[in-house]
């Protein structure tokens, strides 16, 4: 049995990728690992439940959204802008990390993760939440619920939820314009 393939082109971490001949049934998670050596997004459950595999997709209107890669085919991403966890930190011309994203830095400062397996998904969710808060700030009294809504579907096997939530809350409160009085 031969698998049918077709060309795939997209933008990942601000770099054009493709056209590349990719099997039509390949999941995005496998494409990232096998074709691009981007292994930061984790295969956790393989069923879209744990959210360790999420990446950011930028819609045409600039709004960011999470997308699970273990259950969404690579070809769904054709023509789209995608950011994996490898695309959050700033890098120099040689690819060396020069500065972590604010979310990554907050997670380190709060000792948010233990094993780190779920961290890429939490980085994605927190980044999408901060983008949403930039566009639609919430009142201080609504912040905890906004964080719960954003991070609540992510599963952490080491039960590090409290530190992830605290890091995102503190970052949101310290970032001007995200929270209204």
C-alpha cells in the first residue's frame, strides 16, 4: 500500500517552509519531528486531550490561537503561520538563544515545571492568553478565571499547575495594559 502525498508550504517560526512532499494522512506532530526536527512540542496522549503538543497558529487577522498537532493533519496548516515552542525565544544569527520570551522567563522564575514535558503546551497557552489580554484586557477580578480558561485544559503529570498559574498571573499583572482596575 502506498500513501498518497502532496506538497505542503507554510511558515514556521517566521521561516518559509516548503513546498515539501508530505503524506496526506500525516499529523502535524509527526511533520514537525520527522521533517523539521522541531521536537519541542510533545506527544503526550496522542488524542488531543493533554495539550502538550500545541502550537500557535496566527490567523489572517493577527489573532493567535492554539492548535493541537497530534490530532490535526499537517496539510490543515498549509499556507498558515505557525509558532512552535522553539519560536518563542529570541535568537541571534547563529541560532543561539539570546533572550527568553516573557512567558518562558516567568516560568523559570516561578520554578513552574518539574519534568518539563508539558511546558511547551503551557508556554503556548500562556502566550495566546497574553495576546488575547492585549486586545481585550480583563478586570483584576476576572483574571483568575481567564487564566483558568486558558490553561485549564492542559495536563501536567507532575501536578505543577499552581506554579504555572502563578507565573501567568504575575506576568499579566506586571505587563501594562493587560488588566484593568
